[in-house]
C-alpha cells in the first residue's frame, strides 16, 4: 500500500510539473505569433516566415504529434 501512496504523490507532482510546462509552452507560442505579426507589419517577410515556420513546425507540430500519440 505504501508503494501505491508513493505513486499517487509522484502522479500529483508530475501533473503540477506538466501544467507549468504547458503554461510555458503557451507563452512561447504567443511570443512566436507576436514576432510573426511584428515582422510582417514592418515589411520583413523572411523573418515573418521564419517565425511562422517555427510556430508551425516546432510548436503546433509538436502539439499535433502529442495528440496523435494519445490516440494510439
């Protein structure tokens, strides 16, 4: 029974850690979107595209990858 209680505590701690990482990830995504918009509005299409690519490939792509893994 002690093993179960330890694992329950481990699960709770892991959930807290994942929630913090999720908030950080959302913040990074917001920053990428802001940078893409800024570069686009000031006429820097290459930098705008770089920010957009980073968002799509690294940020959104990873979210979709995780979602696919959860369905499997």
